[in-house]
């Protein structure tokens, strides 16, 4: 328990230091950090509808992040996460365009297909790794490109809009295929429920099951696994399948929640962003939940910068990058530990 | 050369690693003795500049050595020979040399540099082909190259940190000769070792450390019994292998394939009774470890075990313990409790941490593991890591495959480990262990398998062998 409190304290100090670095650099750019953060907060949470928009961005990022916790635990760099998101979106679109498309069960069938498509795409990486000894970064990157290629083929080929050949996307789904929402502002209850269930479920998996512990052990030392009577290969495969399936859900959220159609860059780079988030959070499930929300707020609120301050949207990219880099450097320096021990000592 | 170590103290958190250490060495070979955790490594690291002490100073020929920077130590003439060679396996011997020598730009006058290097090789009568890759040399040869590199750089104080653990008898002899000739040139040697016989044979003076402090300074002639008594508080008498133990059940070792002369032989069967301790002897670099692992993986040879009952032995009956504890045996970043959880994970889907805590605290006590649940295994000492691996042995009847179970451990820890292993004799089908230490093989085995190179040369009951015979077998003399 004591250790957990210390962990939270350390991360809090680190967060403050990171923000200080970001403030400093923004000041160097000749901008006012306060007004930038003010407009980001206003843009992402200034009103209920803005908050909903943030949630819609948060959904795929948080899903992809929790997916990555599985592969990272098994010691795997799942660069293929983008492709897995894309294939999940393809699976969802496939259902939305089928005879299920205008029925009330469409979103639920989409979920199943997104899980399956994404899981399958992840599994390819796993099989190549375990059976073919192909490094997961290479196969993942390759499969990302293949997945993008498939989407473009589908959009200008079989799933093209009536009479137009354009890469702007497929026809908008029937309303019945959209992710169910409640209220006038379209709160995506189903999506939020899925996220929270997955996070709690994953927390349970890693804390209280043999499966979770073995997954973690596989990531630390594949060689020793055999001595404890389990095969690391099996756990690598499972981690890729689970990660792919959950990433598929992120794709479903993008297709049926955000765009309501299939577009070429459906993953929006959220997969890569999630890799950074999970790295920052050192695979801690609750930190991941929080940090992924912060990043989503940054993305949504960033669109306000141009309107309110006349600053380019790319500033958000700089803030994100600064955040990740400062965080990781601070982590390596272990500055917070020293600070914390100083604080504790001075209190005594 | 003269080295004076004055009042060196070093603390890691609450742990006192070195406390007020004073040692003065004028010449010759000086031994640094002490059980695991006595503070030898810390002292060595301080002298070689890898860590800075909290207090104290070191004088070399009366001049103060700037502590805490390896470069300063090297420039002042301190050379450290590590336990495992720290060189570049993929480079040639010459390249390794060129990287690690003092000359500002050795490539500028390559011919001259080469000659200089050659001269030092000849001086110490070491014949090694310069152009071959370092990784193709034996560990002993690599250590010799390292030693020469230190000498080339003008080392006047050489520290050897358990250098002989990987040496063959022949190499050891050569190394000792070289070391003695060095002392004649006025070079001081600090020799860190667990092996008393080596120290008695080689060293002139010795310091015994215990819990971070100097407890005795002694000089030749040494009395081994006296040293042991000083190093350890309780010197309980050695446990002997229980020879009276009998069991009616038998198992068979089926050796197949080529024999040691490369001829195809028929399968040879050896029958032994349950509960036998089988030592697989071999020199460093022989395949005795591979035979241990082979019973678990069947990768190396077709030699296998067959029970009299002809029941296929399930995988879970085997418990394999690799010698490379942290690289192959345990999970570096997982804590002690998680290891016990992992051990339980083959029986259950859900982990009841309270139950696991109960079992683990019993095991931690029983196996005398000095660690908390939350300690990551990389924080444990070698002896504690080994005891942790032993504590993870299955409770039921097993076949233990122990690869060098006491490698790198001091006498006390090693005996402690053996006590735990031998207490399982009445329970287990067989206890296999490998070792390069013939004394250990002789001490604890009921049956000795002698391995020379890649082949099994001999399998026999200890009572029908002599120690010299085993030494001959493993040396390839039949």
C-alpha cells in the first residue's frame, strides 16, 4: 500500500516537472503557456458537447492503450497496432454495409467482427514472431502498410460511393449502424461502458490470474518460462490476439462512432500515440486511463488554438512530444525520487 | 609499488558494505577473503574507481588516488581483471587490444604497436593467434589476453576478481606462474577468491573480511582450518551423502549414439536405484551442463531416462535449475512473491495472493532466503537467488536437474545448498547435478558420470571409482 502511495507521489511530482518544462519551452516560442492551456481546456471540456467530442477521441486511444498493455507485458513491441485498428474498422464497416446494417443489432455484430478482424491481424504478427522468428516490429510495420492498402482498395473499389471514385471514404453508414448514444448530445454510453469494463477486466487479469502473471513473466525472460512449465510462445500469441482484438474495437469506435464511415486514415495515428502513452505509464492500467484522457483533451482542445489564438494546430504535436520526452528523461534521471526523499526528510 | 587503503567506508542505504577498512600491501600477492556479501566486491570496485566510497582514501606509492572515476584509477596503474572477461567477442584479439590500450592513436603506427604487443605476449610466453576472433578463445585465454592488456597499459596493481572460476587446471597453472613472475617485477596483485587451496598455493598475505570489516590480516604460511574458522562463525561439520539409503525402485539411463572415440555404439543401459545423487563431472567447456539440460529438453543427445515401471515421465516431474540463475532461471524484474505465484500458476487459473503469501513465507523461512516479498530477484545476492530457485522445487517426487548448483557461492552457502538438496534424497527419483569441481562431485555423488568434451566417457558407482580415475576420465585420459 505504502509503495502505491509513493508511486502516485512520484508520478505527481513528475507530472508537475513535465508541465514546467512544457511551459518553459512554450515561453521560448514567444507564446503564453497559460492562454494556450486555457484554450485547450476550454476547447476540450468547455461545454458538454465539447466533452463528448473529447470522449469520442478518447475511446480509440484508451482502447488501443489497454491493448498495448498486453503485448508490452509479454515483451512485444506491437507496432502493428495501427493495422489492427484499421482492420477492426474494416470489420465494422463490413457489417454496417451488410444486411445487418439497418437493424438494431448492427453495432453488436460490428463489435464481434471488429474483435475478430483486429485479433486476426494481431495474430499474424504473433505467428510470424513465434513460428518464423520474424521480429514483431518489422512484421507489424509491414502489416500496417498492408492494412492501409486494403482500406484504400476497398474505398475506391468494392465499397466506393455510388457514381464517385474518391478516396474521401465510403458512404455514411445507416443510422442504425452508428454506435448507440443517449441524450441530445449523443453520449456514447455503450462505448464508455466497454472501455471501463475492459480496464477493470484487464486490471483483474494482471493482478489475480495465472495468465496475467505468466504474460508478465514471458516479457521478462522467455528462456525461464519453460522451467515454470509454460511455453512463452503460446503467451506471445495470446497477447497479440488479445491486443489485436481490443485494437479492433478502437477501429470500430473510429468507424461507427467518430466518422460513421470508412476513411483511408481511419486509425488517425492513435495507435502510435498509444504506444507512447503506455510507455509513459510503465504499463500501469490506471495511469494509462488518465494519461490517455489528457492526450485526447490535448488533441480536441488543440483545434481551438487556431480559432482563439491564431496559433497553428501543430503546436499540439510539439506539446505531446515534449510531454513524452520530458517524462521519459525525468524517469531515467529519477529526480522525483530524490525530491520525494528530501521532502519526506524535511517533514521529519 | 605500495598501496595503502585507509578508513574506507561505503554504505548502500542501510547496508554497510565496507566499514573503516585499512589494508596496506607492499609487495607480492595479497588475498582478499570473505563469504558472499562480506564486502570484497565493493572494495574492489572502490579501488578500481567504479564506485566512490563515503569515507576514506587510498594511497598509491604515497600519492592520493582520486576515487570514483575509473579513468583515474587506470592512469594511476590500477588494473582490474573481471570474473567474466569484459572484452569484445566479435573483434579479433589484436583489435580488442587496440581499443583498450593507452596509446593515443594506435592505428597511426600500427606496425610498431603490433610489435610492442607481440613483445609482451612473448615475454609472458603466451601463444595466441592475434587475428582470430576473441570469442573463439577459451575463457581462460581471454582472461590471459586481458591480463596482458592491463600490463601493456602499465598496470602496477592488478586485481583479479575470482579469475579462476572458468579456468582449466592447465590454464590455472600457467596463470599462477605468470602472476608469480609479475610479483618479481614489483607488481602488486590482489587476488579475490573463494577457493582456499588456490589462496594457500599462491598468496603471500591475506585479509579476511566479514560484514564489511577487516577481521584478520594474516600472512604465509596459511592454515586452511584456521582461515575457515575465522571466516565463518559456525563451521558445522560437512554433511555426507547418505550411503545407507536404499530404495527398491530402479530407473535406467539409456546412453546412445557415438561413444567418446566417435565410434557408433549400441545403447548402453545403466540401472540405478531411486534417490541416487548423480554427479556429472566435466572440465570447463565440456558438455556436462548440456547433459543436465538434455534430460529436460532432449535437444543435445539421445541419452534419456527410463523408469522401471515404463511409465512415460511427465514433464512436470523434472525440475531443471540452470547455472545462469538470473539470465535463464529467474525473472529479473519480477519480485519474490511473483515467483511463487508463477510456481503456483500451473495449478490454478486465479491467484489467491494471501494463500501464496502463506506458502512463500514458509518457504522463505525453510530455505533461509534473506529477502522480502517485494524484493525483485535482481536485488538478491547469488546465494539467495540460488536458494529461491531451490525453494521453487516441486513438493512431489521429482527428478532434479541441477546445473552447477553452487557456482560462485562461498563454502557456507554451498554447504547450505547441499543440505537442502540432499534432504530430498528419500523423496526424489534422482538428483542430477553438474560441476567442474571434482571435489564437489566426489563429495556428494553416489554415481559419477564423467564427460570429456562432448561425450560421456564413463558411468559408474562412486564406490567403484577413485577420484584420480574421475580426473583422468574428464581430462580425456582413459
